[in-house]
């Protein structure tokens, strides 16, 4: 009798333990979904949200476990969390409809040069091979400017608005076509990154204002306020006015509320438009365990059609360059 009484009690304790462990496995996905859907990107949660695509994939594991163990409650909750995360992530891998733009094609490349350490030869080669029309660079130094000129970038993209600086704050904009109303905007937060900008005159299309974007990075909790300030200060789209493009290192993914708010002014993310929105642009790619995230973007006015987006490695930089082929409205 003692044995018969003990066995059911032991079985019940084991079942409760399994249930508790299963709920513990389900809880992170639920919390992540609540933070992402609630736009609660504050403090250390800002950095975590950059990895939401990985969290969406990982949330399927507790669901499969709950189904295998036939635990209805955890399975339902896990399914809801997974569905929420997949719903916000999966569309980035699917192409969207494009506006009926009938103007010329423009190829735009953006690259963060990691305080000038990015390989200038590789960058010029990308410009030459892909017939790039507009180049936006961040963390642009005087040495990088000299090296790019030596390698022939001026012959490929003769028009420019440059603000080189030692360290990480420099910015530059090069174009095949004339640039007018050029200038440099200085972000107030964090490191105070510069953003070179200008109006590019593409034959056969309306003039386009292009800016090399580089808001502050939320690399520490005390920097999150600067990050939010810089993103909020980015020039909004003007759906009823001139065309605009923001291209660069935004230090934010599509899972961050401030970037989504910027898109809501009238931009689209070029990579997201063509189903390439999950391709990582920031590593690091030196063997560290941190997986790639997508923080470099080309944001274009919704009247501009996106034909293709590709990322390219630039040796020496921890960012990958983003190349977008765009079809402009007719002028």
C-alpha cells in the first residue's frame, strides 16, 4: 500500500514540475510579443527588440513542445505568442505591391565605413560594378575621402556634399547627378553624428532630397533617450510635396517603434518592399556570437517603386552596404 500511494503522488509531482517548466518555456515568447506589440522599447528592451526575428523563430519551440506533451493551456498561449511575432516579422520576407512609377531608374548605395576603416577599394568597386548613381556614407573620415578620390570615385560620382570627420561622426553624399541645396544636419543626441544631405536632380524625374542618415546608437541604457531624439528628428516624408530618401545606418530595426513612426510619415523600407527585410546588415562578422540584425535601411517616398535590394560586404566595416534599385516617378 505504501508503494501504491507513493507512486501516484510522485507522478503528480512530476506532472506539476513538467507543467511549470513548460509554462516557463512559454513565458519568454509571451513577454516578447507583449513588448513588441505594445511598443515598449525602453531601456535595455531596445537592444533586445532588434533580435525579434530570432525570437519569432524561437517561439515555435515551446509551441511544438506543448503540442507534443498534449498540454492544451500552454499550447494555446504559445500559439498566440508565436502568431503575434510571426505576423510582424514574416511580411518582411514577402514582396509588396509597388506604385506605378514610370520615370528613370536610380541605383542608391549606402555604407557605414566604421570610422573610415571600411575598404575604400571595395566600395569604389561596388559603385563601378553596379553603376551606382547615389552613394551615402556614414562614419566618413578625411582619410576615407582622400582614398576614395585616389581610387577614382570622383570620376564616377562627380557631385558631392561631404562632411568628413575623424572618428565616427562624419557623413557624405555622392551623386552622378547635380546636387543642390546641400548641407549637413547635426544630430543632437549621443555622439552627435552628422548627416549630409542635398537635392539630387535626376533627368526625367522630380528632384529628390537625399540624406545620409545616422541617428545615435542605443548601445547603453543611458543612450536610449538620445537614440529616440535623433530618430524623431529625422526629416519626415512629404507625400504631397517633394520626393525624399533617407539612407544609412539607423541603429534601429523595423521592430523599433521610433523607426516605424518615421515610416508612417510616408516612407517605405526598400528591403521590406521586395521581401529582403530580414537580411542582416550589421554583424559583427568576426566570429562573435551576436547574430546579424537589420539596422541599415533605405527609406523611400511611397511614390517611388523599389525594383531590388541587395546587401554587400565591405571588408574592414562591421556593416554591410545596402544597394537599392529604385524606379522614380516621371518628371
